[in-house]
C-alpha cells in the first residue's frame, strides 16, 4: 500500500509539472486564443507577403536586367585563354583530331573531320583577333541566364499564388498603380492583417549566377538585381465563406481539440496539486529511502549534486515541452503516420516522467544533507567549489606556474574549439587560418609543455633516486623557471643529504671511539684499584709496602672520581641541565689569578709561559666559577701537551666588542686529527692515552663557552696548536 501511494504521488507530481511546463511553453499559443489569433496563422500571412515580395510584387522584366549585360576586358581575357594560349589551343585541337583522322581510311570522313577541325581552329583564332566576337559570345551566355531567371520567377509566381489561394488579399503599388488582388477583402472574414510599406522590411532580390549557364564554366562572376517595394501596401484576410473548402477547416478543428486537451492537462494539474496538498500530502520520510542510485548520487559533493539537479530540471523541462508538443502533433496528424507520432508521445512522456521522479529524490537527498549539517562552515569545505578554489590557490602560490598553466589550458581549449569551428564551417579559408594559428601558437605551446614535462620527469626520477639513497650527479639547472629553481633546491637538498650522511658516518665513528676511550680511561684506574686491593689482602706484605699500595689506591680512586665527575659535568652541560649565575667580572684579573696558580707547574715541565694581558680591565658578564674552569682547562691542556723547552703564549685583549683569550703552544704529539675533533669528549692529542687527563677538558670548556653565548675556535698549523675563546664584553 505504501508503495502504491508513493507511485500515485509521483504521478500527480508529474501531472503538476506537465501543467506548469505547458503554461510556459506550448500553452501560450493556444490558451485564451482563437484559431485565427494563433501565432501559426499570423506566420502564414507573413510568409505570404515574403514570398509575394520575391515572386509576385514588382517582378523584374528583361529590360530591368540590362545592367547585367556588360562584358569586362578581364572576362574576355579569361574566355580567350581558359584553355591556354592561341598556339597551345591550336596544338590541342590538332592532336585531338589527328587520332580520328589516322583511324579511318574513308576520304569523305577524313574531309568531314578536317572541316570540323578547321572550323574550331578558325573560331579560336577569331577569339584572339576580334573583341566584339568574344563579347557577343559572353553576352549570349548572360542573356540565356536572364531568360532562365525570368522563367524561374514566372514558375515560382504560379506556385506561390496557388499555395496561398485560401487568402483574400489586395496590395497596391502606389508608384506604378498596379494592384495585386485575390477575392474580396471587404467580405466578412475571420482573419485580417494589414501590411504597410512592404519594402520597409523586405526587398525583391534576384541573383544571377552566370557559371550555372556557362557550359565551359568560364564565367565566375554573378549579378544581383534588387527591386524596391517601399510603395507597396495592402491587406490579407480569410473570408469566412472560404474556410470549408480549404485545409484551414481541418487545422481549425485540430487547434480546438489541442486547446481543450491543454485545458484538461492544466485542470488535471490543479486537481493533482490540491490532492498533494491535502489527501495525499507527501512527507519527507516517504521519499527519504536508501537505494543504490541514491548512494551513488550522494558520493558527490553537495554543490555538484545541486548543479546536477538543476541540469536534470532543465532537461525535464525540455522533454516535458516535447511531450506536450507531441500531443499537438498527434492531434494535427491523426490521419497520417500515427504509429510514429504515438511512439514520440510515449518516449517523451516516459523520459519526462523518469526525470521528474529523479529530481524529486535528488531534491530530498540534498535537503537531508543540508539538514544534517546546518553550519555553512562545515558544508563549504566538502564542496567541489571549495576544493576547486583550494586547487586554484595552490596553483597560483607560484604565480609563474599558475600563469603558464592557465595559458596552456586556454591554448588547448582554443585549439579544440578551433577544430570544431573548422569542421562546422567546412571552409578551406577557415582551415588555412586555423592551420596558421596551429603552427604559430599551438605547436610552440605543445613543445613548451612537452619540454617542461620531460624536465619534470627527470626531476621526479632524481627525487626517487635520492629517496632510495642513490645520490647521483647534480641535476642540470635549465633557465630560471620554477622547475629550474626546484631543480636547484633539489641539488642543494642532495648536497645536504650527502653531508648529513657523512656527518652520520663520522658520528658513528666518533661514538665508537668515545666508547673505546671511555672504556679505556675508566678501566685503567679501576684495574689498578683491583690489583692493589688484591695485594693488600696478602698478610705477608710489609707495613711500608702496605702504605705504598694505599697511596696508589688513593691516587687511582681520586683519578677515577675526577673522571666520573668530569663526564657527569660535560653530560649535564651538553643536555642544558646546568644553571649559571652571571656577574660582571674583570677577565684580566681572573686570568692573572689562574695563571699564577700554574706558574710552578710550567716551570717544572720546562715550559716558558708568556703572558700578555691588557693593562685596562676587560669586563664581561660571566659565571666566575665556570669561566675559571674554562681558563684552568685551557692552561692545563697547554701544560700537558706542550713540547718541553718551548714557549706557551697566553693573550687576553679586547677586540671589536669582544674579549679574546688566546692560548698557543707547540704540541709534543703529532696532531693528525682535525681541529674540530679535538673538542670531542675523550679526544686527546696523545692517541696512546699514556698521559694523565680525562680527555674532557676542551669539551667542558666548549660547553661552558656555549652557555655564555661565546665562541671557542681551535686552529692547528703543523705542530702549532692555538685555542681562541671570544665572549661579548660588558662596558
């Protein structure tokens, strides 16, 4: 029952839609009008006047065509030389007839052929000798064209007068006084229309195409005669007494039947609308059904669905108009081929009904979707238009690419449009013009597109190689296009990846060395502690040996403690988990104190310590304790690793707003490492690691300097080792 009700509602909606469509399409020609007021009847009267203007009113005479009887020098030259020069034409004639002469032995036949040949040769010669002779020939062709045109006009005149014999009319040419009359226009009539100044909109046009009457096809020119009809006015009527004896009677009956059928459809539409608003009122739940086509429809964005619904509505309107016209056609041609018209009626009706049903479900789907998401801000991002705007915006983020892409799209569109125009026109001239545009614009645009696509493919291949770790040679940068800039950036990225890989390999190597060095530096004192602990367990050792072992254990334990503390401290600094308290401190005084504590150690190590400190105080905001550690580590590092008998230089000066501390010495060990690697943790110039120290001195100094926003640089020149520390001064 529910389905039956749904089907009935859909049919009533179809009836309402058909009634509305009828009012705005075919109904305007029938509703509220009589047969004689219909547009068709008015058109027939206007067609009568048009055809009379061409074949009845003021038709031309042979005298009026005299303007066409002129012959130009160009026409005469074309006529003479159409088959070549005089010599060429004579030669051709002789060759044509020679085969005929040679093919017969009959002397009389030969003489006849020769006479015919000589007559043609004489005619050709006269063409080149006598202008009047040629002129007369051309005039004969033109006169023939005029005669044929006059016969054609007369023949068409009879057909037109017979065609419109059911009209009574009376037209008068005020200029010549000639009257064109059929029947009595004063007789009672059912239709009447007055035409004033026929020549205001119409002109008698009579073209002459001479090539149609020239067997040789030599004359290519044409001539057109125009007749003025401005002085002709008149009246067209349909006498009431004439209707029964003409086809108008049948057309009138068909018009009346069609009109009442249309009234019936409108009445049915009104009744259907009332039923839909009362007894059979449709609800959203009835039409909100899920089925496969609807699920497919709802996959599209909401704006695409709205556009699709509007398009379906447009086609439904067209097919519905065709449906109502097919009713009219079926009535007018009831006695003709009814099966063909009936098929048209059924097909257009079914398609129209199907489209209206589809529109109903499409509207319901759109309404439900909008109802579920009332917020426009949520609906808009899901629309195709929003995605199109995003794509267009993305395309024009690089203006050069956006403009080039737009130009390419326009060229491709115009290229396709040009093909359609050429095919529609069928003109060779249009084809040549299109080929010119094709060569000048389309082919260069196609070449540029293919070149860019080839370049893009190479960039993509290069990117894929990089993604798989294959760092091939640099990509060639061509020009200054966005693709070229991208290729340049890709080359930079490739170099960065290569450096990163080198750094990673270097980091892995340093990590391995760090583990090895830490293991060695921790194991050495720890081994001594274990060994001497075992020796102390021996009760047979003397007291003096015991004291000696305890002193060694104490020294090794302190070394292990220092090593662990340094490692802990440098780890804290590297992670940033250390606090500093900055104060305004005189770096010159701090350096004097630090150097003073190590003076004896340098003398004991047979090193000459040279100090060069500015006389004026050099102030900087530093953590005094931490900065003392920097100075102390650098001086101890110089003492441990300087060659005996050499000088160690310690300089402090102010330079361009920075305090610069420089420590220079000659290394006792060969410096094979890069300068930057000497700052790494557990890195020593003594690669055999026989000297005292943790290998963390420079690393700790580097970390402290970084915490103070300073800079520590190391330079190595042969055996000369130089450390420079700079920090902003505080004036």
